[in-house]
C-alpha cells in the first residue's frame, strides 16, 4: 500500500517536459550531487519501501535557508522524520533505524540547523552560508555516525554566536556533533568558532577529502577524542593564547592530505600553571605515515606539534618554524621557571622511521625536537 503523502512526494519531484511523456526530469534525490537514473531508482524504492541490492531505504530532505525564512522539502516518510521551522531555525527529528540524507543550502546571517537522529545521517553542505547570533550554526545531536559531504567546488561558510545564554543547550562549537563525524567530498568549508571551538565532536573526527579552513577560534579549531586525516587539506589560523589548532584527546592519525597552520597566540599563566598554544596537540599517541605539514608559530613559548604520549613518523613532509621568544615565570611552587618555543615536543618517545623534517626555531631558548624519554631515528626503534 502506497501512502498518499508518498504519492504527492513522487509527483512533486517529477517534471514532465512535454505532453508525450517521453522525457521526465528528476531532482537530486539521493544526495550524491548529480541528477541521473540513480535518482529514479532511489525515488521508486523510497516510495514503495523497497531495498536495492541489500541497501536500506534512504529518506532525503532539502533545507533551504534565506535571510528571513527557511523551508524543508524532499522525499521522506513524515511518520518517522519530523521537522520544525521557527523563522530561520530548523529542527529535524528522525526516528527508527532508517538512514537519511539532508542537503542544506542557502544564505542566512541568523539561522541554525539542529538534527536529532537515532540512525546514521548524511549531511550535504551545498553552498551553505549560515551564521547564528544565538548558538551554534549546526548541531548534530545524535550519538550515531554523521557523514558530512561537500560537493565539488561548493563554497560553505559557518559562523556561530560569540555569546551564549547560560541556560541554553548551545554547545561549545560552531559545528558540533555528539557522534563521530566523517568529512568527504571535494568542496570547501570555512568555519569560525567565535564562542569556543570551531568543529567539535564528543567522539571522533575523520577527514577523507575536502578543504577545511579554520578561520577564527577562541579555543580549539578541531576538538575530538580521535582525529584521522586521510585526504584533503586543513588550514588553521590561531590568534589566542593557549589555543590549539587540532586537539585529539586520545589519538591523532595522519595518513595523507595536508595541514597548513599559523599561530601568534602565546602562553597563558594561571596560578603558576602554564598553558601553551599548539597548532597540533594530542593527549595520547600521534602517528603520521604520510602527508604534508607546514606550520609556523610566532607566539611566545608556542609549539608546532605537542604530544603527551609517543610520536611515530614513518613518512610525510614536515616544515616547522617557531620564532616566538621564551621567557621566565613563577611556577606553582613559587619558583622561577622558564618557557621556550618548540617545533616538536613529546612527553614520551619520538620514533622517526622515514620522512622529511625541517625544524627552524629562532626564538629565545627555542628548540627543534624535544623528547621526554627516547628519540629514535631510523627504521628500527632503539633506545638511543
């Protein structure tokens, strides 16, 4: 049995070119950025509730923002996906285990997109320019995985509010997800985190393509438990003291791609405890097997790469420069202590098996590579 709402959905996505019905045009229903026969197959399967080659049925929504309004359309089951629009604030709630696709487009200087879901969601940002004056620009309030696709040549910009109401569920990032985020595609995304972080996940973040630019942040550009870069390019611009470009709390893995970053923020001293600014920071182990890293830190006591665990490098190219000065401060024991800029600083051990590394540290007391335990250079790990 076909629901009447589904029939209306079917008709709304078909355009008849002539009365002979020889030509039928579909919109991009499956969210792959193209319009072809796959959209016809997708639409029939969605309306009839069928599966193709073991693939689950996928609902598709389109959210279009304008300066004073927003609307949601698409081909989806309204019994399991609910939408709420309040001016330029859009809320989508998806129930059940059926995955869905949401494409967001348009320009709005005071809007917000929030998605609650019990299943996997694919969010396509297709030339979306979205800012919020009250909270985060995009909130993915579900613990399941989220795939964010940036279509080729698309230009997307996100910016959040610099202030939050104390009692609001506003989250501490411009783009926030409770679940793991996977970025893919060949488009561009610029994010300004004026309140705290730019992009944050309560779990992991993986980048498998696209270009991401961290234009402005107060704390961390990318913040998550585990970070992985496979393909794509990340640009970082740090201005504040003790801020981090990319911070992984558990593990940092780089298998390809490019990271370019500049920082001018210095240290922050509170009750004798020093917090340093670092372009790449990991509280656990950092593993880099390929890719290109170009980092320049001009802040006092700044770090290009800072690792609490072990650092293992088996490939890639590194160009690191620190030209900020070191200095004195009074530590927690009320004693005089020193801070210095470092291109690479690791609390445990550094294992360099392969790759090209250039460190240039010209500031007062500046250092190239500092290992708390062992520094091993060569194919075999040795206690050097």
